[in-house]
C-alpha cells in the first residue's frame, strides 16, 4: 500500500523533473528570445516595419532600429515607445504592443534589453 | 477619456470631416498624385504593381496566361443562361449588364441602401424564384462579377452619390470605416493604403487605396482562387486582428461605396491576377 503512494510520488517527481529539464532546455538565451519575438508574426513582428541587424526581409515603414542606446539613453522611454507609441504620436502606425496586450511586460523587457545593445 | 481623444483624432485625420464628397475626392486623389507624380492616373488600376517594379515583371508574366480566364467563361455562361421562368440575370441590370461595372456599387433609392453587383445578382435570383448564392467569397457569384467587369475593362469609374441624405450617410459611414483604427494591432485602412502606400510591410508592397477594387474580383495566388472584394476586406481586417464583417454586410457595402467613389476616373481593370 505504502509502496503505491511512494511510487506515485516518485513518478510525480520524475515528471516534474522532466518537465523542468524540458523548459530549461527549450529556453534559449535572452538575446535569442528577443530576436524570436521581434520576427514572430504573432508577437512583435517588428521586422514587418523595421530593418534590424540580422533580420531577413524587413519592411521599410519605420526607421531602421540602430544606435538605440544613443537614441534612447533613458531605458524607460524605449520601454514606453514599445508599450504604447500612440502616447508620443497618436497617429503612428506602430501598434501599442503593451496597451493592447500583444506583448507581455516580460516580453517587452526582453526586447528592450536586446535593443540597447544595438 | 483617452478613448474620446483618440476618436477625435481619428476623425481629424480624415480629409476635412465636413467636406462634400467632391471635395474629399479632389483631396484624396491629390495626395496620390503628389506622392507619385510620375505614375499616370490609369496605372492606379494595377494596385501595388503600379509602384512595385520588381513585382510588376512577375505579374505581367502571369497576366499573359490569365488564371481567371475559366472564371470569365463560366460567369458568361451563368449570366446568359435563362432561369426556369425564362428570364435571366441580364434582365436585372442596366444595359443588360454589359459595360456597366464602373457604375457599381450604386445607391438604391427603393431600399435606401448601397447595392453591389453581388447584391443585385442575388436579389435577381430570389425575385425569379432561384436560390441566392450562399458562397460569397468565390465561386459562381465571383465568376459572374468577373464577366461583367471584363465587359467593362478600360471604362473610367463613375460611381455617383445622388442627392439623397441616405446616400450621403452611407458614403460618410464608408469613409469613417476607412479612417478608423481597429483591431489589436490598431490599424486603419488608411494607415496601410494611404500613409504607407508603396512601402513594404515585411516583403509585401502596400497598394495605394486609389484604384482599390477596380481590379476585382481577383485571382490571388495566395488564395488559389478568384475571390471577391469583400473577401479581401475580411483578410485585411483579420490581419490586424480586428473582427471581420460579413460578406455584403452594410459595413463593407458602404466601405466599397466610399472606395469606389474615390476611384472616379480610374479605369476598370478586373478581373485581375495578384501575388
């Protein structure tokens, strides 16, 4: 009887362990995650409009994303530009990624961390 | 509060809100003529290919063996075939349907609504005890419109807004739809097809709104079939994650009315092929 309980606890342990390993293994470094978010049509899709170093088939609706640290010495301003660009320019075509829930705050932060290295 | 401000701004970018349709028309076409001074007016009948030289070569090659030829043949057959009561679709159109595409959509005083060719076709069938077409994205109804467009190729668009408050209201609704940002991605039609016409969104060149619809129905390789204008409208709404409206809904008929009126003078080019 006891064995039964122990066995199921043991199994759970294995499964949780496996799942953890899988997530750890599946989680690429932050820079890669950011690049992925920026090219994924269902996520940032920044490449639809911006040229970004290393990105293929970029659109040309927005300015190339370069020298970002000089343009945005203030990290919060860069975050705000992505969270809701309509605050600065109500007529912009850049989507309000944070306000409309297209990207989570965590995802925007990943992108910001990556952009300031450009 | 923020919502009100945004709404106001959306109204504000529309070419002068209280302008007459004729004033809107001059301003709208003027924008494109200023932005693309070297493109003759008739070229706007070719959508993105008026501006995208690279895509244009491929398109020309496709148009040499038009993928929509079988649709035009089928449309002609259906159009001429008598109903069980002996009448036919031709009886429901001015000039028996030939060379009149440029006058559609039209305002119908009896119903007080905008009528597209698709609406007239289905109404004609119902009135003559035939079943209306249920498939409104493609198929027989698209083929009939393709045939009617084919007989009108080269004729300059000449949609009118009669002196009737309901016609003007329909036009204003279509115009408002065109300039309103919608969807999770927050885009108006004008954001892509006026402000960024000719630019690339990823690898697709954005067509100018001037000329929108004169090439429809269109055989799009991405669809793999000849589709109606409202199928395109739905696709454009969906890609910004906005709720698409029903085929032949009042919203899309009014939108088509506005776009068609803005095309005044642009020649009919439909049916057409697209990437």
